[in-house]
C-alpha cells in the first residue's frame, strides 16, 4: 500500500513549524483578535515603487533576468555599499540579487555549510536560522545573549571548535529589536577574522534603526553599526521587504567574498533562477523613496511600548526593527507558552519565546500595527501582568 510518509526525509522532519502554528491554532475561533504577532510593515508599498513594477510589466519586462540580477540594480547597490563600507567593499566584492533575504540565507547555508559543520547562532534568533542549518546538514550551536541580547565575542569564543564554520549575526534583531553596538560589531568581526569564520550579517531591518551613528564616508548621513565596516569575512544580507513593505515581492541581495557569491549564484541558477524581474526594476526606483516618516512612526510606537510595559515586564528597549521581547513576570509562575494561552483567551495574539529561543521565558510582540490595536494589546498585557 502506498504510504506517503515513507518518502519524507529526516531532513524534512527536522524542521518544526509548530511554534507559531500553535498560536494560530489557539486563535482560530477568535472573531476579531488583537494581533501583535505579524512581522511585516503595516503600511503599503510606496506608489512610486508600485508604478515601477507596473511599468516593467506593461513594458514587457517579464522574462528571466541574469541569475545574478539586472546590472542597473547591482550597480546601484554596489555604489551605495562602497560609500558605506569603503575599507571592505571593493570592486572585487561579489554581489547577488536574491529572492528576498530568506533566499539569500538559504543559498548561503547550502554553499557554505556541509554535514557536521557547526554554525553559531545567537539565542534568541530568527526562527528560520536553525532550520536552514539543519537543511544543509549542519549543527546549530547556540550563543546565549540573555539578558541584554548583545552578541559578545567573549560568549562566542568558548563555543568555537575545529568544526565551526560560520557565525550568524542579526541586527536590528528579530525577535528582540536590539541593535548591536559598534563595539560589539568590531569585536565580533575581529573574532571572525582571528578564527577564520564566515560572518553572515542579516541586516534586513537596516533602515529601521532608531539611533544610528554618523557615517565617516558620508558626512551628515547616519549608518547602522555593522561588522561589514571591520572585516572582509562578512557575507552581508539586506533586502527591500521591510523597508518598503515589499514582503511579497521577494527582493534582497547578498554582498561579500566573490568566491562565495559565485557559488551562491550557481545554486540560485538551479533553485530560484532569479529574483522576479519586475521587482528588480521597481527596486531601482526604491533608492529614491523616503521612508523616514515610517521609521519615525515606528520609533514613536516603540516609545509607547516601553512606556506602557516598563514596571510590569522586564524589557530591553528595542533600538530597531518593530519588535519587543518582554519577559513573562516571574510571579505568574508561567512559561511563555502558558502565558500566550492566557493572552489568546483575552483575544491577544503574540508569539511565545520558544519559537525563537532555547528558552521559554519571553514573548515577542510586533508593534507594526495601527495605534488603536497597539494600545488595546498593551492594555491586555498590563492586565495579564497583574
């Protein structure tokens, strides 16, 4: 008798999607939930970018592009990175347009991680990291960053072995919203050089950084602290999904050592083929779109979250992205999963910390929502803490 389960690999079984699904299963009967769980911008794609895609479609730009991406977009990105990182981004630096940052992450893992290779992952982490490592046959090794969520070199170094291949870095962070300090970026970059590690820097939220530092290469322009400023051992991943609300458009890029980008490009040829053609054309126009108003709006929402939850929850103030990662009050005697069940009973959707961590002590909220929903959710959280 045909049994489909017989054909499913251990690799597929190693991926567990139950964490977030559990929340939505609990909420399935809710009529109008207060949803602070969605990890995407609540504003729409700017009109100029939409029109760019429409013009590309109507102009017949609907076929495959070169696997590495269209020259105009690649040139624009390279020029910007060369100004931001003049000491580490050169004409020899590779550049690949990817199908979102998620696509770049998958290509990086498949290109650089083999069976038994160890990958250092900061804990808490973006939910995809450990599963992509497993898909590549690697072994996730977790670097505890509690309670301040800064990935420090002294915590990483004792975990490095002869099997360590790669270190994942994410700033601003999902799920914590924490931005790595410039000192942390420099020390982690130096450690990667010292131990000959590839440092994969996921900077999808780079524009959503509320306290940027001055850029030495562009006076008057602020920049996100990044390990790319300090070492060539970095594979930089950035994208358009969060900055321009293009989550469904699947557009990102990878920049780093040419030999690695070459292998990622080859793998993209046989998987994603290329990023969507009309999306790439629209991406060229995105460079001229000002999203500072949205960033300012999220900073205001961040301040609201910190104001309302401080005193009720242990909370590291987010410096970027649009997430906060409070700790469940110890006096409640609940795991984060149990706490989320109580929140759902009150009509509130949030994500338990064990989706993003080896611990189940915190929970993630997203403040990418309208003010009325955010205030309603914060009121429920304050009541739950009491």
